[in-house]
């Protein structure tokens, strides 16, 4: 944890989720432990807000991807089970209903 500084670094490119989260943790830690002037607190808050937006954006993208994967898997398994299981879904008449209609049936159980 030697990487952490009291003031988080700005990355020229968009940070990864882990980098943004680490930056947020550093900001919260600095704001909780240090006596900072108001202007510096506002600067930390602005940076934290941007990092939070980045984290939420990454999480939203991940949720969307997971939903697409889940939907695709359900669609694929539904089409597979639809062709393979269609004979199984049609159940034969219940034995009690058949026995009432035909008294000549032989019962094994």
C-alpha cells in the first residue's frame, strides 16, 4: 500500500474499475484521517465524484453484458430443450383417469 498518496493521481486515460475504486478508497481515507482545508476537500470530492461515475459506468456495462449472456444462454437452452423435450412435455393421461374408462387394463403397480 505504498502506492497510496494523500492525494490520488489523475490518470490520462480512463482508469479501470480497480484503479477507480482504489482512488476512491484513497480519497475517503485522506478525507477521514487528515485535517484538510475546505478547498482541498472540495477538490477531493470532485475527483471522487468522477471516480464514482467511472465505477458506476463500468458496473452498468458489466451488468448489461451479463444480462445479454444470460439471455443468450436461456434462448439457446430453450431452443435445445424445445426440440428435445417437446415429447417429454406432453405427459400421458393419469392412470386413474385411464382406469375409469377401461376396466380391462392390467395394472403393474
